[in-house]
C-alpha cells in the first residue's frame, strides 16, 4: 500500500512569506538609496558623475550598477538631468523644503513654508525621519497618502534646528545621559564623563550637542552649564528661556538708539490735544506697561467713547535697530514674576506707557453711539493724551459693581466717567449677543510665587471690569476694520472661519451625551452661543467650553475679510 503524500502547504507559504519579505526589504533599501542620491545632488551647483556620487555616499564599486540604474530612472521621470555623463537635480527633483515639527510620540509633520492653509501638513513616520529632529530644516519626498493626509520621508537635513538643550542629567559610569526637558525631543543624549562638568545625578543642565548620532548610535553632547535643582523656580524659568530661545537682554545697537530717544513733551500741530479728556487705564494689579486707555462720556444722543493706544511709531522708526529687534521677538512674553519685553524697558514701561499724569503721544479712535449701543459715527486722530488715573480691574469692580462707598468717594472725580463706561459696555455686550457672539468662559491659572518656590496655583479672577475693557476694545477694532474695508485699504484682518463640519458633528454628539438641550436651528454663531448659555453654571460648563473651542477654526490674520 502506497502512502498518500500530503502537500507541504506550510513550507510553500513560508517560502512565499520569505520572498515577500525579501522583496519588501529590497524595495526599502532601493528607496533609501534613491533618497540618498537625491539628497547628495540637492544644493549642488555643479553636476556630479556616478563616481562622485559613489564616493560622496561612501559606496563601493559593487553599487555602481544600482546607482547607474537609479540615475537613469530619475532621468526618465524628470527628477534629474544629464550633462555629459554627469547628473544635476532638475527643478528640485520633486523634493520639498520644510521644517520638521516632531511630536512626543516620535512621528512628525513637515511644515512647508508658503503652503496653502487648507493643505494638510505631510506626515512623517518615525522610520522615515532619517535622523532628523524637531526644528530641523529638511528636504522631504512625498511617498504616498494615508488617512487623507500626504506622507513623506526625510531625504536630507539642511540645517539642524536645535544645537543645545536643557534637561536632567543622569550620572553613570564612564557615560551618563541627559533627558531633554522637551517632549518634542523623544531621545536621550549621551555624555562622557569628561564632558559632564562634574554634574551630579538628577541635576538640571544646559547641554550642547556635539554629535547627532545615527540610526544605530545615540546623539552625544557636552554639558556647558550646570543649572541646579530642577524643582527650583529660578531654574525652571531659566530652562524655559533656553528652550524657547528667549533673549534676556537687548543688543548694544538697540540700547544705543534707546538712549538717544527724547520724550515728546509738546503737542505737535499734527496731533489733536486730548489731554483734557479724562482717560484712564484699567489693567491687572501687577501690570507695568499701560498701552491703552479709555474715556466715555454721556451725550444727549447716547455715548462718546475714546479708545487711545500708545503711539509707538513716534519713537520706533521703520528699519531702525529697535524695530528689527522688536520684529524678531514678535511679542512680549509673560512668565510668573518675569516679563521678556518686545521693546526695551525705557519704551515699554515709560515713553510708550500711558502712565498717569504724564503727557503721551497716542492714536485715538473717537466713536459715537446712540443710547442702545448702535455706532453712529467715528473719527480717528493722532493725539496727545494724559492718563488721569491708573485703575486695576479690582478697583473698577469695587467702584462700579460692588458700589463700595469708600472707593467711590476716593474716585469721586472720575465716577461719572466710569458709570458712563459701564452703561455703554452693557449695551455693547447685549448687541453682540444678539448678533450671536460666542462668549467662552474658560478659566486661566494664576501662579503665585513665594521666594524660589510656587506658593499657589489659583484660578485667575475675571470680573465685570474685564468685560468693560474688552467691549471698548472690540468696539474700536470693529470700527477701524469697517472703516478700512469701506475705504478699500489693504489691511490684515483677524478672522475666524467657519468650523469643519466633521468637528461640528463630533461636538453635537458629545453635547447630546451630556444631556444638553441643543437648539433646533441651523448651525451658526448664534447656535454655538445658545449652547454656551445652556451649559453656563452646569457641571459640564468647562468641558463644553473646551470642546467648542477645539471645534472652532483657529484665529488667523488674512488680507481677506473672511469672517
């Protein structure tokens, strides 16, 4: 009896899997070599021969055939051009220059300069980073699409974004390591003992990267400064300054320009003298720079609102050293018990600050309103003003809303002006709500320090005085935007575009789960405002406000008034 043979299916499947794996690995190797060749040619002004490419990529003569085949294929697809047996990248070779935005999970996105805001940033998987790190300027090649987003691979690192970093040192034998205090840098940097400056275990340090490593070798660095206890407030602030590259001083040419400035003490003919108008500033208790002031008076037909902002352009000329440095900084940065100003202190806290009882050049919007808060007129001027009082939000709350008799008596001379401001703000807020304006109510944290330690982290107070100032500033901004739009003047608008319908659907589902009674109307700003009102004072108020904020498009600046 002959024994029946059973087909060896498993063995055949194994061979198939091995073949597929081998083919896949070959394809990956081939793609990486393509990237290396494109990266080598990128930025070269002169064409390169196959021999030059082999030498530049440290390849052997055995790779010459593969390189030649790849070059021929790149020539056929128009990515390179051939000149007398030498090759040059053609029109960028399909490569895109970008900045790497790395996440704490190891993958990243390519931020392409000049890309359309509606285009999604290409996704870069960890295996396609090619040694690139957060902030690096890179060349990428698009390799496909996944989940509705383009995917890319890093071909070449043009310039490193981070050359030094702060982190926590862990001591070892001959080699310790630093863990970066930045979740966007998901790696550790090795530090040899002779590069450690004698740092102790669990100490905050400032490190310079001396070798960025490779796929099989970690980056290496040397400690250039020992910062100290990472739980110290002073050390944490220093680490923040280093991570975000915030400057702690101004260049000497800026300081020289500031020293040459002279305060404007006379009202020039080009300015309107508004020093008699009872302007006041209203800011937080710790504020030092007062850049805006208001004054409101009741008229026979309603209200007249003055909104004045410091005329910084009188002192800071376009193209000056001060202007260039301010442009580089972009904004003032506020940290607990520390401010990194955009302008030198003599400007931000003195010449361009609307301090009380001092004449200051300003720009002023003078807006007329009827008794219901409808704007009936507006005019604008360069002015000279004098702040009559420096108020805090707390003081205005006590005077206007708590009706504190002692505070009202102390500021009796300005009480009519403040009461007129309160009435106008109430009318303006009511009109905004009727238009469907969304009033988010998301608490902010206020960190209070006690010496070198954090004393408390509390909810920052927000009262009706904050709303008063916001209404006045919104009214001025709307009037200016409308005036410029009607005059067909080129200007940047701060816009909020309509939210993504998919995000709106997710929000409505979440709101329904929280048992909110959703309006049975078309989705509009008024619809969102109604939902906020529905959640007001409920246990889900904070969650609803945050979810709605995430649903909205992020505000941006645009030359087109899109909403």
